[in-house]
C-alpha cells in the first residue's frame, strides 16, 4: 500500500511540474485585431502577429507604416498601437482573486492608446508606461501617447 501511495504522489508531482512549466501559465493577454504589418517578437524570434495570438510578458510588438494592433489583457486592460510603433511588455503580474498586480509597458516610438483595467483601478501606482523621455503613471483611465522618432 505504501509503495502504491508513493507512486501516485510521484505521478502527481510530475504532473504539477509539467503544468507549471507550460507556457500557458505565462499568457497575459490576446491579440484581438490586426491590420497591416504587425510583428510579435518573443525570445528574439520575430513572426507576423495574427488575431488570436496569445501574448506573454516580455513580448515586443512592432507595427509597420500601415499597421495597427489591439490587445486585451487578462485584467481587462485594452491596448491599441498605431503605425510605426514599437511596444515592449516589460512586466505583467495579475492576481484575479485580489485584483492586484503590476503592468509596465515600454514604448520606443509610435502611438499607444490604453483603457486601463483592474490593475490600475485597484492600485493607482501599479501601471506605468515608459517612453524614451518619461514615465507615465496610469491612474485608472483612458489615455493616448504619441512618440515621434
């Protein structure tokens, strides 16, 4: 009986480790719409972005001269980027039970519009947008940023 119990525990531990290592646990949002040229870079691999692609922390989105992309995050933040934009999703952490988290986005150039979700509503200092010259704190609102090269 003890040997059987140890075998079951070992299988359960292996299953949990496999699940925790799976990339599904890292998904922070989903691309809802794409127009024109939009690229998603993950782990230094760039590929064309498409509607339905799942987004992970540290992903970089780049739009071409005719590109735009819309993303919805798991805290209900909505982000849209216009043509010639480069946006890096630096940090994202969200606890759906407590509605607490942290969201840091780095915009190198282009345009970005945000409708903040639960992270900014729960904690006013938890969401930030970095640009080459400043850091914007999001206080639970809607706003747009344009950065010229």
